[in-house]
C-alpha cells in the first residue's frame, strides 16, 4: 500500500494491528511503549519517529520501501537513489 499522508500511515498501523487480533496494549507491550502511545500513532502519526516506525513495522510484519516515485524527473545535480527495501 502506498502511503501519501499521515492519515494513511495511521490507518495502516491500526488495520495491521487489528488484523493480528491485537489490542493497542498488546502492541505497546511488544515494542516497549505505553498503550496511549499506540493510540497517538493511530490518530496522530505525523509524530511517529523513524525509530518507532521501524519498530512498528517489525512488530506488525510490515515492509518499508523507500525509493524514487516512477515518472518523476530527478534533478541532474541530485544523485539518483537506489530503491531500497527494508524487510522485517
């Protein structure tokens, strides 16, 4: 799934957690945070740090891909990024 907004990220976190049958408290315990933190990530995901995003992906068996968007011109002065896939 492509994530374009913080709201999209919130939905992925919530839906992935629910698909595993976990409560917010279950997920919080697995990654070492409080239940209220999970609630915040599911409602205000613009505040999720990169470190926490990686922990969430690992716990929820999600894959994080970072790369250039297709059909986008890359500036001649910018070195192109190789597409990377982080699998947890």
